[in-house]
């Protein structure tokens, strides 16, 4: 049992925004509102001045297990997710071995049941071994419980294979999540193709490399009627393509990452504060690459207009050795769980996005992408009590040695954020709480 | 910080004239002599000596300049001036009689560096040394062949040499503390 | 024997007095970090170093006791020999660390190699690497001075400085001169560093190349970087008109395999610097080339070996410039760096 009192209860998808109490019993939301009754013996959190919202749902993260446990494990990754306010995470299948069979899905589910502190929903591969040649046994994967299919890390390069995968996936009503990258254009690329790449003497990754695959997949989705979800959209062109497709009834959804909403290509030089020595900062090396302010403007507009459905972290932890090396050899990726909310709140405080849009893109909307709108990302009575409590105004500084994630690779190290998750409740249990949060036992 | 004047302009001029005469006398003429001024203040002093010799011997003595920046042994002390200046000796020094000219002789380390620099340029018949002031405290077995004035000093004192061409006046003074330059 | 501080091959206008600007650089990473005063300071110091190279005893004890490591991850004969000669002339110990064959093969990481060299007591690491940015990583990792001897497609500051110095010695000034850089701009670290240096020295730079060998966003690159007087003229005949300096770049033959050029023949027809094209430039035009030359590809033999060519003097000047840089950076304490 747990009672959260005095807070602002906020569930934008379900039109809830009111002061009140929330009572949790047997892991489920028992009642919500003002003047609700609960046993006086129930432990209580005083959420005065705080917001109580559904726990965040992340459609896109890398927990690295099995195969890359030096980068992250299901245990460390889900603990980091809890710190970030995520109560449900969908983990990508580019592990070793990749998640292309029922046995690996079951293995992950078992590991998660033993070690995970938040809900873990596995994603299965589109093609066997992520090789892009033959589609996986999708029925078996669906039955084992995957929530989507993806060869994330790579596109499915062959259009015919992708077309078959889409057709076949319709039988299970699960989305195909596509990492959009035309490798023939990105090969050897390090950062966004533009003046910064020119300045640093690096091979660029053009926006077109993303947009070509977005356009292809939208055409295939239109052809097949399959559910398509575009991962980590990063360019204005991609937003426009998706917008056009949605207007024409193509069953597509899309996500954007916090870093693509907040950082530009200039970050890799680390000269944003005017001057200082030029850097080749591998912590800002990520795929898709950080783009331009114009792209950010389009992504924000896309969020507001519903072109982009979800904000997903693409949490991609790496070891120091994988990052502390020649920039061209450094791994792509950002350890994102623990900075996602703080960085996004900067957009709120800057007036770039409103709280309702922000929270819905972190909760119910991603839940709907995987067809789980009823039981995830909601404060509906009877739903599992997956809840986050946050303070809009709390200021804090990112200090990566204190990351719970094994991946300390962040371009936000040292940044001051305004807005912080103070408690994360998963299935009724408090799995993360800030030092300032007290649970009163009567 | 009260400066005490040790040599006035007139006295400096007289001392230099005496050195000019001594150089000619000791070397039995001016044949083969090159006056090599050490940067910074040795350079105008060498030129003046040459003018004086010209005045009483009516002979033009070759004058050169030498920078010892690349030969100093205190490179890592961090106190060195960065600029290296011109080394220009218009003729080959091999077989020539080199008179090194500097303003102050102190530890002898600059002269050691100057001699190293000279032998890298060629093999002179000999090297002699002329200084305006010898203030003692040698750290190397070096002595001057021609001295304008011997001035016993303590290590806490500094000798300040002003030369018209550089400092706008001719004067040698002693400064109790702090750095002259 | 005549020892002269000013260039003997031209009526050089001496820069005002002795080097006046205070040198504050601990590293030589690229010319974007150097001011005009810094570059002039390097020229003046290079003049002194040229004197040493011109005399019988080509050695001074200035850097006695200092250790300089040539850390080369890319095969190089010319640049490496030039640095080695520069260091030895100044009396330093020189250690060649041929990373193409040694620790890379054993899988030692860049960062570990750097820390090993630092632990060996190295004062200066001269680093060349096929990937852009490595000298910057090195400067962050260790306390040694770092000299960038070429990193990927990014920068080659000592080459650009020797180019500038060679022009200055011949013509006596840099301000207002028109330079044409021809060929593979996109992949050229020499071109990038020269664009910085030339821009800072008030020269007008014209780039002439097929579009596949240019930067994608060249206008934004120029404006965002704050470079002045850089423009692009695709037609080489038009570009060369009125030039004071012409610099064809080495064309890597792989560019054709990569599909950036339809054929070497077509490139040669459009962009080879030959006698006819050179005649369109100013009468006293000089020709530079960063070497090694692909004769009769980017430059015709008659031009490479012609009277306008200063290619050999570039080599000698390169040693002087590298001596000057070694001298200057070893004078700067770590704390003073900018």
C-alpha cells in the first residue's frame, strides 16, 4: 500500500490535471482524486509542490544483455531507467546473440524477472541474425512476447525483404521499428554532413541517408498496410515525409530522442560557449548524428502537431574504452536514461514545449505505439501503479561518475538542468527516490 | 631603490675610448679584428668602439652581432625572453681575431654561450672579451681582456646600464633590490 | 660567410623589429588558434633557424636534454625526416615511434600509447594520424607538447606554415596576395590549414576543384569559421587569372576508385596545372606543392621543375619552420598555454 498526497495529478492523455491523492493497493492504482479514502496505516509520500504522472515508457533502449555486459546489464540499465523516471522500457534486439528466436526472448524475460527493477519489454529482430536477408520467425517471437520488431543499429537494406517483413508482421499487429540509414551514404561518416564536419575534417552523414529509408519505408507501409514506427527521427526532411504520410493515412508512428531535440552538430566541437580549444568529443557521437537548429525546430513542431508520437531515449551505453579513442573509431551512442527528463525540461522552461505534450510523449503515446495504451502510461484506476513524481523546478547538475548506468557516455556532463525526477514507482513499489523524498509510516 | 650612479656619460665615453686604444695596442694594430657585439647592449657598444678606432687609426674595423639565445644553458628556467635576434657577422670568422663586446660581465655564463656560438660559426684565431662593467661573482673560469670599470657588488644588487642608442642616455648605476631588467 | 637574418632569396621587407608578440602556445594543433602576430613570430624565428641550416656546423644545443617523439600512424618520409632533422639540429633527442608497425599491430590503444610516451619523459610528441582530431585527443590526454604533423582530412599546420613562410621569403609580403589552391580540397588537410593561415594573413584564397572534391557546405564553412577572402572558381583558367601563388594538391589515385572522379584523364584535362594555365597568372607567379608530386596528373612536369616552382625551397624552409616551432613551444610552460 502507498498513498501519494498533496500533489498535482497529471495524466494529459486522459485529461487529468488536478490536485489530490493517489492510493495504490496490491500494485495497482486503487483510487485517484480528492478526498479519497485510504487506510491510515498506509505509508505516505507528501508530494506538495510536485507532479504525479504516469511512469515514462521508453520505446527504444539498449540494455546490452546478453553479450555486452561490460557496457550495461538488465540490472544496471533498468536501475538507470528508474532514476530517469522510466517504469517501462523496450529493449532493442541488437545483442549477442541477437533476439531472433523465442529462446532468447525467454532468456531476457527470465533475466528481467530476476534482475530488472522496471518493466522490460523485449523487441525482436526483423531478420535472422540481424543480417537483413531472411525474416525471423515472427509468430514465434510474437508469442514469446515481443512488442515490436526491429533490426535497430541497421536498416533492413533490401527493400524486398522489408516489404515481406511488413506484409508478414500484419498478422501479429506489431509495429516494425526502423532505424533509417542508407549505409552506402553513411559509410565512414562520423557526424552530420555540414559545416562542422567540414571544419573538423570528418566524413559527413547527410540527412538524405535517413530520409531515403524513411521515404522507402513509408511507401512500403502504404503498400502493405503494416504498422511502421520510425526510430530516432532527426531531420526536417524526415518529419515532413512522415507528416505527409500520416495525412494520407499511412499507419506510421515516429519517435525522437531527447538529444536530437536539445543538441546540435556544433556540440561535438565543444565550442558552444564561445571559443576554447577545438574538441573532437566522442560523447556527442551518436547515430543519427546531432543535426542543426533548423532540424530541431522541425522536430519540436512535429511533436506539437502529432507527427512525432513519442520521445524515446535510444539509451546506448558504452564503455570508456569504446569512447576514449580516435573519433572515427569511437562507438556511436549516448547513455540517455538519466539525463532524458532533465534535458527535456530545459525545452519546457524555454517555452519550446508545454508540459502536457511533453508528458504525453513520454507516457501514453509511446504506450499506444506498441498497442499498450490501456495498461501502460496511464493513471487509470485499476492499471498497474507505474508512476513518476517529479519537481519541475528542482535544479541539479549532471555528474556522470554518479550515473547508475554503466555507460558514462553523455554529452550533458556538467550541465545544469531544471526539473528532476524525485521518485519512481513500479508496480506499486518505490524503486527510486531522491534523497529529499520521505515516506512516512504512521 | 635609490640608484647610485657609477659611471656618468662622460666617464663611460672615456672608459670606452681607453678600451678602444687597448684593443689596438694589445693586438698591435687592427689587422683581422672583428668586434662582435652581444645582444642587446653589446651591439651599440661594439659599434662605438669601431667608430673610436676609426677616429684615431683611420681604419674600418669589421663589426658583427651575436645572439646567444640558442646557446643558453638556462632554457628551462622559463625566464628567458623568447625572441631570438639577428646574428650577423659579415665575413667568415675563421682565422680572425674576435673581440666579444658586452655591457656587464657577471657569472660568465653568457660569455660561455657566446663562445660556443662563435666556434659553431668557424675557427677564429682567438677570442678576447671586452666589457663595460665587471661586477664579479664569476661561476665559470672566464675573465675579461678589457674592462671599462670594475665594480664590486653584492648578489642582491643589480647593475643597470643605459646606452643612448637603446635607453636614451649613457649611464651605469647600481640598484639595491629588485630587477634592473 | 654571410649570415643574414632576412631571406636571401628576395628583397624581404623585414617585419617590424624583433618578434614582439608573446608566444603562449604549448601545442601546434592548427592555424585557427594562431594570430597573425604568432605567425609573424614563427617567420622571424624561422629566419634565424634558416641561418643555422645554411652554415657549416648545422647544430645548436638549444634543446639539449629534450626528448621529441615522432609518433607516426601513417607512412611518411618527408614530414618525418623534416621533423627529425629539425629536432636534431636543435640538439634534441629524437625517438621514432613508428606506430604503423609497432603497437597498433599489438592492439595498443592510442590513449595507452600516449601515456607510455609521457611516462618515458617525452617533451614533445609530433603526431601524424590517418584520422582527424587525434592530436586534439593527445593534447587532452598528456602534458607533453603536441605538434600536429597531419591528422586525417583535418589539418597540417606545419605544412601550411612552411608554405606561408616560403611565399613570404620570396615575395616579401603576404597581405593582399592571390592564392589558388587546386584539386582535392575535400580530403586535403593542407588546404584546410592553409585556408586558415592565408585568411589570417590577409591573402585572397581561390579554391578550384570539381564539385565532388569540394566541401559540401563550403559557403557555410567559410562564414561560420570566420574566414575572409575565400572563394570558389570551378573553372581553373578563370581561377588562375591574376594569381600570385598557385598550389596544386596531390590527387590521391583512390579518388577515382571511390567514384569521385570519372577518370584521371578527365581530371587532368580540367585541373592539371600546366604551362598554358600558369601563363594566365601574374608574371611573377610562384608554384608550391605540398608533395609528393604526381607528375603530369595534378601538375605538369614542366611546371613542377620550372623556374616558377619553389617546391624544393619548401623542403628546406620546412626544416626551419619546424625548428622554430620546436623552439617556441618548448619555451612555454604548460600553465601559460592558450
